[in-house]
C-alpha cells in the first residue's frame, strides 16, 4: 500500500495558507487508497517526522512549511529535516517540499543520501494574498494563482504521473497564471509568479512514479 | 545581491508604489509584508529589501530580454 507523510504547520499566515490549500491533497490521496499520515499544527515536529519516516514505508513525503537552503521546518519553525543530520530518512522516497530554498542544498543532499527525487524551490517561494480572506484562504483568488500550481505537483503524482510530468504541469499552470496576471494588468502577481516559476526545480530520478 | 544603489532603490520603490494596499506578500521565511513595509525594507537596503530588489530586477531582465512582453 502506498503511504504518504504530510506536514502542515499553521503557526503563521504563510503556513496557515499552505496548510489549508494542501488539505485537498489529503482527500485526493485517501480517495486513491493512499494511507495518509497528517502531521498538522503542533504535531509537525521533528520527533514525529522522524518516527513516521523510520517506522513507515512512506513512498511519498510532502512538507509544507518554512525552510532554508539546508533545512525544512515544522511547527513554530522547528527544524524537522536538516542536511547532514537526518536527510537519510528520506531514502527511497519521492519528496516534495514547499519550503523555501531547501531544493538548493537539501534537495541534492537528500538525493545523494538515497531519496528517489526531491522537488521544491531553490529560492524563496513567494505568494500574494488578500488579508481580508485570511479566515477563508481557499476563497482567496489572488493566492490561488500561486497555491493552485504548487498543489498540482502532488495531484499529478497521486494520479500516477512521473515527477517530470508533475513538474511540467506545475510549470505550465504557473506560466498560464503568469500570463493571466499580465493580461489583467496585475504586474505585481506576475513578477512573483515569474520568480516561483524560475525557482521550481527537481533533483534525482524525474521519471519516477508512485509504486 | 550587493548593496543597493540609490538608483536601484528608487526604481524598485517606484514600481512597488503600484502594489495594491489591500494585498500582502508572503516571502518565505522572511514573513508577510504590506506595500509600505516592502518599501521601507528597500529604503533601508536590508536583507529583505535586497530580496525584493532581486525579484524586481529579475522581472525587469525578463522584460528586457523579451521573455515577457
């Protein structure tokens, strides 16, 4: 059985948006008979992540949170995966991290340590949002321009597509939204969509699919 | 990016002025910012200001190269 680990801290506005937008992935995965381990809010801490990754054969890991070049963080920005300390726990897994910059160094390190692939952003992931919609982030049509593409990668993998196909679909939607923003004279969203598009990368076996 | 020149600051601030007041930007681990806060960081030329300028300049380069029309 395919197993998926997902982390969804919610301690600030950015993680609140990421967490809410990734809920749909849980529903889609469960609909495909994927067993989901959801580490939400205060459960998204290093101890829990390590226990889950050690005990379970999670083929797929999906991190939402902050990060840096060599780190993915969880609840209250606690580092949960650190290059040089525990990236070996990602061995044999397809990894997706919406965690700023981590695909720059942690990505290649994880693949070197045995991860099948590591997809994410090699610089900051940026999105624009409407503060008036903070209590209902899924109704925020500005944030949707950014967060719908960011979730599409997971949807594509769960549907059986390869990492490369997921990458292509995500980049295409980012590009489509970029053009839409330009056509709507929304240059501010456009420039940040352009930035995200340029910094969305994959390392490792991009032909890999969920088994 | 090295220290921001006054010309770059002026250009970036000019472009940021058009950012709607009813929106905010989430810039990864740096946090969430209003237009006024972004402009203030660019004025100071701090790490966040340099990041904002970097994003703006990358977009301008794309425009110049014709990738974005």
